[in-house]
């Protein structure tokens, strides 16, 4: 079915310059009634508004200065457009940051993931037919970074994988038929815009940054006009839940079948018995100094007990529940001696998290293992979910990386980042949760690549837990941004065979002992840990065939 842009009211972020500005021009060429162009660049935005209104007639374009990470500003922009036009037909979430530097990556996550999710859910709320709206289209801009692996920008690659998984889950037919809101993903290839300028690119690692800037010379960049045309054509042709690729100045290509094939390949490990073990070097747990987040209850507490049974030297337990944490510390120290320390810590607060690392490093002299286990399973509080599941996890990983890395005076170590089966199969009732966990896997797999591990001696492993019996999956504790979806979540979870926290914890210990850096593992259904790295790499190769 072809979709017409004529007479549509469009809302687009990141629209003052580059691809976004060109999309605005093409929308007007196609007969759009009104375009709201959001950006933080006021001078460029006002200039665009003036130029286009002089060409197409007054009041066709309105620039709105807006930092999309500021929810008040973003919602204010939506209200302004809605009040002036009565409805919004199309939302294009184009704003993005490509910079992994230590001072920028948090902002990149906020723009690329949290703000995009916020904007999508706000648009969905206004458009959905089952809530009185008239339907519409949301186009979320991802990147070829979601479709292949590279060592140089793990945070950026993680965020764009999150966009792809979130949009695909939310765009599935079961949801679209009820809401009438199409969700489409467009993945841009390397495009000749300011994002790729050496001034804007950055990395958390200076060596990476040098390689990143040098590697730009090897890329064949497409024109921003070609990328913008791809957005328009994807709008006209795309079904809800479809994925499109705009690269190499070629016509935009529907890659939905390829994306689904890759996820089907990964899903086989969640829903069937097909698996293979590929054990190599064994890593010793005994006498290690460990730090774990979310360790006072649930899977985390079982992991703590399992590690102490294995003879670790000391473990620091971070959690926000002081009552549980203090009681747990007393219980452990009675049984194992003074090997456990609880620290109350909201890991989403950077100062609290970094203080915890500093305290442990000072008191113990070093940290051998960091387990980023804390998580939120609640799409109703999606901003907090992104902050805990992704931003805080990346922050903790980087802090561990800096403390451990051999090329900076450390002694090496291991970081285990806890993801979920929702990262590798489609669970449409929890699109935000799925997005965060997909980003965790991509980030960990990329940062754990041999090119980093060989230099730093820091193993990074991604571990996907299946449905595990904890308070997180209590029907009374499960919430969603959508009340209808909320009622469906327990039923969907019931399709998965659950496991106990003890089984999950045993799996994590085995993953620590056996996992290569960059490997991806699954612990589900009470089965032994399975190394699914080969399947994950194969899924990325399917994407690579499209990109390269």
C-alpha cells in the first residue's frame, strides 16, 4: 500500500541541518501541509524556516527550538503543533549523536534512545485509533551500526541496535491493527554530514579515537540528499514493523526479511533445544574481588551466594534496598566470614556509583570482576528503565574498564553485563525493555572484541537470562505504557519456560569460568549456560551482507 504525504502534518526532530533539513524540504515538495522542525540550533532553524516559507508560502514550516532530552520542551513542542493543527500525521525521530567520548556518551544515550522512546510513545498516544486518534506514522532513524559490528563506537552501535529492536517490536502487526500507527525504522549508511566531522566524533579511548578518525577516509559516504530521499520513500512504501536501509546513494531498500531472519536465528536458542558448547580457557573464581549491582535480592543475591561458595575473596553488593542489603550482609558474614559488604547505591546517580568503585578499589586494592546485574522491567517508567538498564550499565562498565585495563596500569579483569532473552527474540509487549537489553548485548559484544581485549586484558561478556522467577515478573509488579499491553504481559511470559534464581546464578558462574571476551551467552529454562556467540555473529553477518 502506497502512503501519500500530501496535506500531512509532520513533526521532525534534528531538522535544522543535514539530513533532517533535507527531509523537511522533500516533505514540502511532496505537498506536506505543515512541518514542525525541532532542533537545538536556533540560528540554522530560523534560517531554514524563513527560506522555506518564502519558497512554499507562509506558515508551512515552523522551527521550534527544542532539546529533545528535556521532556518538558519536547512535550511542549507536541502541544504547540497539536494546538495549531488539530492533529499530527507523521513523526520522524531523526535527532542523534555519534560520539562515544567519556563526557558525551550519556548525552548520546539520552538523545539516541531515551528521547526517541519518549517521542515515539507521545506520538503513539496522540495518534492511536483505539484512543480516539486517527492513526499515523512514526519513522525512527537508526543506522547501519545496528546491522554489523565494529570495535570503534560500541555505545553508538548499542543505541542504534536499541532503536531497531524497539521500533520493530512496537511496529508488529498485533499492535498496529489496534492502534493504526505505523512504526518504521530507517537505517542510514555512512552519510556526508557534520556527524562524521573529526570535530564531532569522539571515543572513550584515545587509541580508538585516532583509529576512528583515520578510518573515515576508507568510507564511501553517501550524499545527505540520498539519505533524505530514503526516508520519504520508506514512508510511502513501508509496512508497520518494517526496516529500511539507505546507503551508498542507492534507492532505499526494504531489509525487513533480512532483519527478521537474523532475529529468528537468535530466537532459536530461546525457544528450542538447539545449542552447542564451545568451551575454551577456564577462568578461576577463587580469591577474586567482585562488585555486583542489584545484588541484595533475586538473581543478584543468588549470584552472591554462588560466588562465595566458589571461594571468592570479597564481594561488594550495590543495591537501593538498604533493609534487604544490610540484612543480607549480616547473613553472609555469619556464614562466610567478613567477605561481604553492602553499599546502598542508586546506580543511576553517577556520583554514588563512582564512589562505590573508588571505595572498593581503595579498601581492596583492586577489583577483579564487575557484574552489572541491576535492572528495571517496567515500560511504564521507560526513562528510568533506559537509565538503569543501559546508561548506568555502560557507566559501570567504563569505570571497571578504566580500573582494570592492563595498558593503563591495571591487572585485567572481567565485566559481565546482564541482558535478557528479550534482546535476541521478539517480545512485542515490552518494546522498551527489549531495546535496552538489545543495546546491552551489542555494546558488550563490541567492547569485548579481541582488538580491545588484547590491549586491555578486560573481558566483557553479555549474558541473556530467560524468564526467571523473581519479584520482577510478579503480575502485580508488571506495568506498561499501555494498559491493554499490560494485561497481556503475564500471558506472553507464560509462553517461556521459567527457571529458578539458583539456576540462573549457577549459569552466571559457568559463564564467568568459560566465556571469551565478546561472547554472548544464554541461561534459560533451567538448562546449562549456552554460548550463542556463533549464532549472534551469524545474525550480524546477515546484516553485514546488506550493509557491505
